[in-house]
């Protein structure tokens, strides 16, 4: 099993993939770079022989967003 977080500056540029570390059971941790600007992200997970799971549903066309307040 593996989990990755895909991030990019809001609506711009290439996606950067950050692998998540398996901490135990079904717990994973991803350390993202410091946010300088608003960004969007999605998460992908592979479970053995099952197909890849994406979150949120509709990713990578629809993603979660984080707005950075400075």
C-alpha cells in the first residue's frame, strides 16, 4: 500500500507528488513544503491489487484548496 499527496500552486504549474510515510495500521503522514501561496491538493492511495483510490472524488479535475492568509 502507498499514499501520495499531489500539490500545486492554485491553478498553475505542474503537480508535485509528496509520498506519505506509513506510521502504522491505516495511518499515513505526508510532510508538505511550507505554503507561500494558495494551493490545491488531492490524495491517491493504492491498496494491493485494488485500483487506485483518489480523494476528493473527481480528482485531479476537482481538488481541495488551501487559502494562505498572510
